[in-house]
C-alpha cells in the first residue's frame, strides 16, 4: 500500500512504471489494457459505460470475453 501523505507509491504504480520502462526497450511490443467487473454473475466493461459482456470458451478451452474494450497504453 502506498501513501499519498508520505509520497510513497503503491504496488500498482511501481509495477506500471516497471512495465512501461521494459516496453520502452522493446520496439516490437505494445501494451493494451482492459478493465471488467464481475457483479452478480454478470460481466461489465468498465471502459465502455459498463456495457454487458459475454464470456465464451473455445475448443481449446481458452476463455474469451467477447466485446471487451482494449485501449493502447504508452505511458503511466
């Protein structure tokens, strides 16, 4: 846990700085983020006005969330 008063960054902020600095060293990699919520057994896209989402499993047993918004990220 970070602290605003003591100006100590939290785990998420430290991790995001590390990820972005690692991506800066590799030209062929990109970072996209998505945020979803599971509430009462339903999926919601938190980057698209809580739009309802559908979760499906393909033949290789890979779980896919259909319609989830992905936003490219270049900095913290």
